[in-house]
């Protein structure tokens, strides 16, 4: 715990000194674009899975991440 405190303090000091303009969109990961055909095929495969299937849950997370990236790039 004692080792973490100085590192955390240093990190806060260094980041608080950052100045200048930067484009936040440069920090956002790019979105992969899928064709309508690919989206339909993926939806068909996804709908064939049971609702509680791990892949269905993972796709919900992926959808939320894509929404976050869209907001980040605005």
C-alpha cells in the first residue's frame, strides 16, 4: 500500500500538468463497419442461440461498447 501512494501521487501530478489542445477523437478506437448482409447474418445466428447463452451476453456488452465508441468520436 505504501508503494502505491507515491506512484499514484506522481501520476496525478503529471497528468494535472498536461496542457495544450488535443482532439479526443484521436483517443477513440475506430469502429468496424459491417455490411447490412453481415448484420443480418449475425442477427440470424444470434437469434438461434438460447437467451442466456454466453455469446448473447457478450454481444450485449459489445453493443454497449460500440455505443460508447460512437459517443467518444462525436
